[in-house]
């Protein structure tokens, strides 16, 4: 559903697992990412535009190092924007998870 509050879009565990996936990819692909790492979430915490954009920046830094095109970059959000499940969706190409999945796929294919 579009327009749900972020608390309904992703759990703290889901947010933290996404960070862990990115960190694992950075380590396995031997990338050097100097972009700020997003904060871990705790239950009940709000995902603000600033926190979302920090996660986005972290993911984009990985995509750039892996030469993955801007078509896969998640959108930025502004203060006051409603962050919806689309921003986190596993199947959305331009979602946070979709971008991470694309990077993992590119890395796995590079091993063949």
C-alpha cells in the first residue's frame, strides 16, 4: 500500500539487516566506501528523510564503485515527504532493497 507510515514499511530488524547486507557486500567485493554509514534502528524509531538519505548515499557509493548505472539509484526524499513501502520494497528496482539486490547480483555474476 502506498502512503503507509515508515513504521509499517520496514521494521528495525529489516533496516539493520539491510545495513548488514551492504557491509557484507563491501567486505566481499573489497570496496572502499568513505560515505557515512547509516545509523542502526531500534524498535519504535522513526526513519526520517535524513536517515533514509544517509542509507541511500551509502548504497549509491557502493553502486558507483561497482559501475552500476544511475537507473538503479533509489530516489532522495525531502523533509516532510511521506516515506512509503515503495522506498524499501524488495522488488522495486529503485528501492533501497532493490538497489542492494542489484549490487549483490552484479557481484555474484562477477565471480563466474
